[in-house]
């Protein structure tokens, strides 16, 4: 199966977006082997974006053409950044390709036999055609690609940023100390009354069960030109990752993980943790993101957690955040300048998370903090795969089970950005 090519995706995406010629001319080579060119193109596109956006702000006119131009360039900037992120994550992607796919007709016995018979003995027809096998059709077979192009399944990046542990038992319990030990200053002969004693709380992380049970006929498994078992295993893996990502964000805990968004102040599990909820900070606008809102969000996080803090936001919201400036007129969003490094917003690394709520009144549009110190993923060791050719003959079922749980184990290293005026 061919691997995803970030540069090819970039070329396709920029072809769909009409951006200034100076930006298009900076595109990297199609083979994706020049990350420096990609970074240079990204920075050039961002300069075009800033210039167009600044012109609109200066004119103060609601020009539909200018607005559309800014949105096209903004989309191109996002495409460049996504391509660079994907290239960094898939730096060892397969570069093999080209050549002829499948068997050449000239080397296949039945094609040679038909060809020789026609050439030596002739046929009743006046000419060879490809419409009938015996009259030349064998010489023009329909070729097909031995690879499969997959429809996009967006997978959340919560797991790769969270803390992940594996267990061999039914569940996991974590204890919490509220650190309410009391103390006080006293004189030499003053009495020493009892002080408060710390209390312990606990939180259970019980894995839910995720399953898939696809079926393929035995004959298709035997005769298919591709390895269907490997293909199906990859499909199950991608689907499990997608389902996990949804649950890690918004799961209700019923036979699935508790989503991190459900622990935010005012959400369903705000009172579940002994230490309380993830604190929310308002954007300062009823239905929009603001630069001050992001700054307030980031500085509300204790400095002890700032070193490993990242901003978690979806792609559409990031497009809106790219237009924001600080008090000195500097854009908060900055592109990656080095391959392998993420883009930043107000200095914080940005992680695009599909499934995060979009910008709308009352929504949690972004999370900011140390995800590894906040969210715990609990894997019950082992993915169970049962190959079952007996239950539903002539089909072979691939019954796959994975047990995984999750939830917030420390709300303090995370903050949430709520779209609200106050």
C-alpha cells in the first residue's frame, strides 16, 4: 500500500485554492524531499496573508473580494502547515513507486497464445479489435491498481499527547491527596491544638470495550490479489483510533472513556475529580475568539505546568485565530521555521485536534496545558483478534476487541477557552 505523501497533498490542496502567484511559485518539489522549500513557501504564504489582512484592517471597508482573497490565502497557509506537520511525522514515508503495475500482457501465456493464433492463422474478421477477447481483446486487458485509496478518517491526537499506561487487570484506581494539612505559628509555652489532616480521594479508570466484527468470504480471501487480512487489520486499527479520539474528548464514561471536555467547569463530570473541574477562561467576546482571550487563557495556567503546555484546537478555529494580533500589532500565530517543529500561537505549540468544538457561543473552542499531566489513557494489555470461519459459513469473521479507558487524573495542568463575553 502506498504511503501518504504530504507534498502531493500540498500540491493538490494549493491547486484548489487561488493564492498569489508569489506563493504558488514557492511550492516544494512534488517528491516531498525538500522540507526547507516547504517551510520557505509557508513563510512566504503567511507574509502574503499578513499583508492582505493588514490592508483590510487599514481600509476598514467590508470588501467581499478582499475578504475572499484573505480566506483563500489563509486556507493555503493552513495547507502548507499541515503538509509540513505530516512530513515531519512521516519523514520515513515510502518513496517507492512508478513502473508498471501488474503483469505485462506480453509475458502472460494466454495472451501470447491468443496473439500467435491470430497472427499465424488469422480470424474470420477483417481486423483485430479489443471489444472481443478472441479477436484481440486479450491483448488489451483492463489493468487495475493493486493498492487501495482510503477515504479520510480523522484521528484525534489526544492519545499521543496524554499519559498512557498498560494494565493486566480489570481496572485502575488512582489516589489523590488534597494536601490540606494545617500548621501555625506558636509561642514557646502556647498550646498546640490539633491541625487539619490531609484527606485522600480516589478515582477509578475502568476500561470500556471496543470491538469490530467484519466478514470476508473464504473464496475472496483465497483469490484476492491483495492481502485482505492485512488491509482489514489496518482498517480496524484506524477505526479504533477514530473511536478512541472521540471518546477521549467527549466520552460519557458509559462503556467508554471519560472525555476531557466533560471535566470542564459546568460540564457533566465537573465534580467527578476530588480536586474539582478544569477551569474555563472566557474569550471576552460572545461568539468569537480574541487575542486577549488567548493571553488570559495561557497566563491563567500555573507556571509549573507552562513548560510542557500546548494549545489544542480544531483546524477551523485555528484559521480564525490566525488573524489575531497582540497589543503591539504582532500576529499571535507564527508558522514553523524548522522541520519537525509545530506552529505556535502566542509562543505555545499548536496541536490540531479534529472533534474539538468550533467557535460558537458557549463552546469550549480550545484547551491549553500539559496533556500528559492531565489526561490518562488506560490500556488493558493486548488486542484480541479471533479469526472465526465457523459461525457464519462461507464467511470468515475477524472479531477484534480492544479494552481502553481514560479520564482526567489531574485537572490543574489544563485550562479551557470558552466562547463567552464574561
